[in-house]
C-alpha cells in the first residue's frame, strides 16, 4: 500500500472521530482501523490481540480497547453484537446488512451485500411505518440476525 493510501485512511479515520465528537488519538485510530478492517466481528479481546500483532512496537492496552469500543458505541461509530455465552462482538455500522450467527460457536459473519439487500428490500415501508406509529418508536436502522449452524 502506498503512503498516500495510508494517509487517506488516516485522515478519514481522524475525520470520523472528530465528527463523532471524540478526540482523535493514535490509540482510537488504531482500534477503529483494525475494527473496520476485521470482517470477523471481533470481541474486544480478539481486537486487542490483533492490534498487538499489527503494532507490536506501539501497544494498546486491553483497557483502552474496551474503553474505546464503548466510546465508539456511544457515538454510533460501532455497534455491539451479542456473541456466545454473553460475549460481545463489535461491528462498524456500514450499510444495512444481515448477519449469520453460528449458534454453536457464536461466530458472526456478514451476509454478502447483494443477498442482504435482496431480503431487506422486501421489507414493507408501510409495515415499518405502522410499527413506528403503533409503538411510538422511530426506527433508525434494521438489524437482522440469521441464527443456525454451518453444515
């Protein structure tokens, strides 16, 4: 990767943090970038381990990873996904998509965008509006998990 590509990524992460009202720090950028690159919906511990391998000379403490993920969730830069046995997994909210959750392992995988959109596009706006009206609840995004196990 060219240095200009790294710089662009660095700038966009810094902008995201600032726009969300968070102070831009090296640790927050590292956690955000690692989470954004991970498609495995890691736990905080897994993310900490990943960061330790990626940046052995610039460690980020486990407490910092946990605190940073909580701050990201508070401002909408990350979301929590329930994992196995009470563990929490994290995801960067991108476009609306579906997740596959393995009920045995707790692993969570994104359903490919074209398949997610095929299902989500079938949700009736009229039904969603009725839910909002009848329950007095404004729907901000749809999260749908498909739970089962791999063959």
